[in-house]
């Protein structure tokens, strides 16, 4: 009878139990989480508590640096490390090595908040090592498997780190004009990475999601586009602003032509797709705005920075961190209402941030309203995805894959 009265509580299934091995399995897991958390926290500090910013990078300089390299570039690194695994069948970073990479990222974020030269040097070294280590790891995976199609990707990741180093040197020297030039260099390096990734994944995702849809991959125009972007960066560093404007116009126009050929109307009912289309369109427009600024037709540098950075990168990011996370976690590729709410909030935040650039009495109101949409957008993303990011991937049968170190990956052809 005593045995009959012993009622055991049901234990949690493995899919419900967080695992360090799962969390540090692929780069997107910790870096999507870290980047999106920092997107919310850094904007909250910048808009609502700027008096807490006491580091060597002050005010708008800190804000620009942390959004571009602390948030946007961090998400890009997480995506590329994960994509590298798919391209080559070799996981660039996992386990303790990936954990150290994340620790470097954390040290950089904290160091730039702490006053004093020592903290600045520690933070600078940590963030530069973060990009260098990620680039070397990705390069080792790509070059060792002779994945020729992606030979340039590790170099682009390294370029993000070099651009950041130039920015930090200019900030340390107190040369504001040089600092803005270095920031624009980093912005364009990030734009090239984004154009490369988005041109590949948007039509691929669309054709998988919409039955019977056939879209061009635009490989040749993509090569022209990336070449124009690289030449724009080179011309900017040399001070050839008119040539820079020309190449930016080419890159931006190609982006918009590509987008039209991808039949936007066909994805209007698929949130996981239309959010990427909106972001890519904004990026193309942002490059044209940047061309206008280089040609002295757009007076304020804030316009290209925010059209490209907020309306372009950030809208693409909120789409990518949902679509790619669902795919790599083995979840159904469907956006629920919370995800759509995240998309709408980021787009509202982007629109309001551009309104805040207008010379009107609504500047401060629009800025605060933008931050009030931006912060909950990324908070909701974290609330929805963190429980999945720290747990094992689901297989096709909807059960967890417990041994995450032995997930079979079929390497793609190097060509």
C-alpha cells in the first residue's frame, strides 16, 4: 500500500532542460542573444540614461560605436560563424572556444562603460581580438575545405575589425572629423557583408517558402555590386568623394533592381520574408542617401547612418535572427504574432528615428518614441527565443537532439 501511495512528479523532458553544450553549439546561439540584448540596453542607456555613460567613448561616439560594432556587427559574426558550418561542414567555433569569444565581447561592452584609460585599452583589445578570432576561425573552416565561393567572407569579417580599430584610434586622438570618416568606413564594410548575405538568402528563403516561386540569384550583378561597394570604401579613404558617390549609387541601384526582380508582392503574406524585403529595400535606399551625402546633396551625415543602420541593417536583423534561428533550431518556419509584433515595432522605431532627424520641434519626442518601440521589440525577441537558444535543437520528428556535438552536416560544394 505504501508503494501505491508514492506519487512521483514527472521529470522534465530533455527538450525542456537548458544545456551549455547546446547553447555553445553554434555561433548564432550566444551571439544573437548577446547582440539583441545589447540593442535594447544600449539604446535605453543612450536615450534615457546618458548620464551613466562615463567611459572614454562619450555621448554620440559611444552610441555610434556600440550600435554598429556592439550590436549589428555582432549579429553578423553570429550569422557568419553559423553559415560557415553549413558551407563547409566544419564548425568554426563551438564549446569553450565560442565561450571565450563571447567573454571577449562582454569585456568590451563593460570596458567602454568604465572610465579611465586602462578600461578603454582593455575594451579595445577585447573587441579587436573578438573580430580577429572570429575571422581566423571562419577562415580556417573555409580555406581548409577549399570553399572557394566564400574565400572573401573571412576578409570582410576582418575588415570590420580593422575599421573598428581605426575608429577607436581616431576616438582616442580626439579627431572628430577623422572619427566620422572611420565610422562611415565601418558602416560601408558592414553594408558589403549585408549585401553579400542578403542577396544569397532572400531569394533562397523565398523560393523555399512560396510554392512555385522562381527567383534569380543575381550572382553577376552581385559581384558588380560588391565591387562597387569596395571601391566606394577605397575612394572614401582616399578622399575622392565624387567617385565614392558614383560607386555607392551603383551599389544602391543594383540592390533596388534585385529586389524588384524578387517579386515582393508574392511574399506579402509571409512575415518571415516580407520583413527581409523591407530591410533590403531600406539598405538600397540608404546607399543612395549615402551617395547623396558624399556628393554634398544630403548635408547631414546622420541621414545615411540612420537610413542604412536603423531602417536597413536593423530591420534585416530582426528578420534574420528569427528566420535563421527557427531554421537552425529545428522549429517550424512560421512567424507567430509575437514575432510579427517585433517586426512592426522595429519598423516603427526606424521610421520615428528618421522623423527625429528632421529640423522640427518634434525631434526629442520622436527620439523617445523611437526608443520606446525599439527596446520592447528586442525584449520580446529575447523573451520568445532565449528559451529555445539555450536548449537542444529539435529534429524532424519534433524531439530534441541530445548530443549536439555530433549533428551531421553535409558540406556544400566549394563552388
